[in-house]
């Protein structure tokens, strides 16, 4: 059974630990080890997550299977869309439909915030994930490059999902 639980302040340290575990396993075929260390520290450390929640408009959620934390996602309501910042599962839980269940909750979060679009960015080399997003109904809007500091940059696609009226009921 899959459950989604909102991350509370007391859970941020555990979330950062889970993120670090997943990121080093996930990104090692696309990014250098140095860039992974940098990105985890900059975007998914306990400090960074607390900053995003307290000073941004981010919410994080654990994805649980039979009570065990197997992944997470982070979203940020913006002016015209819900930004899906992160969605990650541990390796042994991927390609089993769990991400799609989480995406159903993400759509509900968008609807509850009166937003009818979901945006995300995805690394251009991350072909399996791009195919999954396309299967879920995302369309690629355009490529772009972001300098993230320390000499690193991300080459991503901006993707968009439009929530249909029947999904809002």
C-alpha cells in the first residue's frame, strides 16, 4: 500500500538523508561525483530543505510503501503553475507505478491551489525519466541551461502538464 505523508519540520533531517542516498545512486550515471556532492549540499541538505520550506513556498512529501519511506517529492505553487521540483524513488521501487500514484497526489495539490498546469525540469540526458513524464502526459516546452554555481550547470528541458477539467472533479 502506497501512502503520501507531508514532511514536517521534525522530519527534514530524515528527508535530507533519504535524498542523499537516492541522489548518489540515481545521478551517478549522468553527473560527476563532484557535481552530485555539490547539488545535494546546495539543494537537498537539511539546511537547504529548511530554507526552501521556511523562506520559499515549498512543501515536501514522503512516499511510503507499507510504512517504509521509499521516496519523496517536493512542490512549489507558483503564480500560474505548480512546480514539481523533485520526485525520487529508491532504485528497487522504480518502474512499478509508484511514481504515477504520487503524481496523482501532485495533480490534486495543483487543483487544491487552483492551478491547472504542472511544470518540471528534467536533465536532457535523463531519457528514461523523460519517457515516463511523456507517458504521464507532459509535453516538452523548451530546453534551457542553468548555472548552479561552482562552475556547474544543468542542461534541462522545461516540461508541462495541463490538468484537464475532468481531473478537477
